[in-house]
C-alpha cells in the first residue's frame, strides 16, 4: 500500500524546474499548485511559474528572493538549496510531475470515499445520497485544474485572452442561442453555469416560449438537450412542435384533421423534428436529485448542452413533509448546482403570484415570483413571459408577446417584443423594430439588474 503523497517526487519536480527552466511550461501543463501535499511546495511552484516570462533568470537565489520567507517563517533560500542538492538531474522531471498528479488524485479519492461513507450513515433520502456520492466521485478529474485559490495577478494573462476572443467574435453569440434574435442580441446567448428562470402567469405562454428555445437548439443548432416535462405529456409537446415547425393549426393536429388539410406541412415538420437532438422525460415523480443524477449520466455518455424543467412547482420534494418554501428553495439551489457542475444553462419554468392581478399594469416584476426570495437569490437570469391580450382581448397589444428581462447579471433589463401566433403555438421574431404604444413607453416597471 503506497502513501498518497511523495516528498521525493515533489522535491524532484521543483528541483528540475530550478535546474532546467526550459521545462517549466511542460511541467506546469501536467500539475497545478493544489496537487502538492507538503506545505511550502505550492508557494514555491507558483513563484517559479510566475517568473517564467522569458526575461527573469530562474535559479535558487532569484526564486528565494521572490518568496522571501516561507509559511513557517524560515527563509526560502535554505530550503531551496536543499531541494537543489537533492535533485542531481532533471531528466525525469515529467515522470516526477505525473507521480505528483497521481498522488493528488489518490488523496481526492480518499476524501470522496470519506464523504460517501458519511453519506451512507446519514438520514438523507437515498436518492439524495446517490446524487451527492456521484457528484463527489465525478468531481475527480485528472484533466481539470482543481486549484480553487487563484491570485488576481494570475487571472490577468488568461483574461487578456478572453477579451481578445470576445473582440475576435465580432458580436457573435458566446452562449446557447434562444432562437429569438432580439433576445439573443441582448443576452449574447445563455451561458454555461446559468440558472435561467422563465416565469409567467397561467396561459401566458411559458411552455411555448421555452419550447421555442428547445426547437431552435434541437432542430437548427443540433445541440443536445433534455426537457423534463412535469405538466405536459410527450404527445402534447410533439403536437406543439409539429404545429410550430409546420405552421399547422394546433386544433387540427389534435382533432385529427391536420393530415388531410395540411399533409405536406405535417410531413415537412416531421422530417425537421426527426433530425433534432432532444430527450423528453415526462413521467411523474421527478425530484432535483433524480434530475441531477440523470443529467450527469447523459452528460458523460452522450453529451448534454442544456436542460429545461417545466415546471418548478410540480417537482417532488426531497423529504416528505417539506413546506412549499423549503421545496422551492432546495430545488432552485440544486438546479443552480447542476448548471455549474455540468457547465450548461438550466432553464426552469415558474409560476407567478396572484398579487399582480390586483395591479393596473399586470406586467410581472421580480417580487411576483412565488417564493421570490429563494428564486431571486439562486437565479442568474429571470425572464418573464407576458401577453396583454390575456387581460385585454381587444387591446392594442393583441398578437404581441413580451419577453421581459426582469433580473440579469451584466445585462440591461428590457422588454423584447415578439409576434404571438397562438394557433401555431409559437412566438416569432418581429422582423422589424417594433414601437410599443406611447403610454407603455412612458411606464417604467420596477425591474433591475443584479449586483
């Protein structure tokens, strides 16, 4: 049985970097500071890598001068001299580095095993235990830099590359497209790690708007997605997709007359949908723990680019007897963790409180979210779906759908106007710059960005 650390290998790596500075880049590609076990070694490693700029002379004296005193209070010069003497050759530097990485993974396996052991003896639901155990094991990846402590000065070189990439992108999306052009222009796409809440009152078109995003990505962008439909069956969702893609009235699809009156359009819609990449999960009893477990497996085996959950209020609680507030709070927290863990956008549909019905202007604001405190805290982006014609059937907004950016990080909160085509079950881009009625332009709904 071997130890989960190797003093000789760690000193061999550092000594090789002092003897052969030309190996620093190759070694830094193999390991990170967090892979070292012994206290002073991460600091020494960081100092050597930071000095590798092609201009600084790197040896025992120069590195010791940069570090000064080690964490234990001793001057670095003495210990660096000892490391240098104990490393007669740099010939096996990369072998030493791989040993350091392997022992680092051994320690992380031990930590994961301890977590699983504690979980097995806890009172948590079995599904939650399995989800957390999988998360602990899947977090172990030898190709990922697990050093979560990064100095600001170390971030800047990488950030220069990020800024350059944005410049080179020339305004193109750097996230998952929604399929609504003006919304994409405002958001630059939905980003990996984002929890996106799509909210609205009943009959406003939340599912229709969400399925517009799904259709665009499944059929046109060819990205892999999953829809957890807790409200509608797969038959209902596919009916809606056929209506939207084929411009076929949904009522005719449902009553069986579509094939006789719109046979060509239905066939064309089938061909488009058949080429799409989408998994629909419509059984009852989903909890966020079960969803996370399924998504991890799919991401690992086939890939997964986004998730839609319709809707938050129909998720089962993790623990029997949870209050609605506890259930929603736990669900949004786990949805956010899922987005970060898999680096994908997770889109969660959500109902709104009835309180807005008492207002003259019924356009939603963040406080209208059910259990809004927990949702606002966890969400990176909140989009509201609103159709004024639900309240004013003959008003001047007839046929207009509004997607309101209600809360967002680093994005202007604004309203995106679309055509709402109810018979085809879709929202569609205006295709021109729409000017809302004057009285609506004068109103300033209480919407804000996120700090």
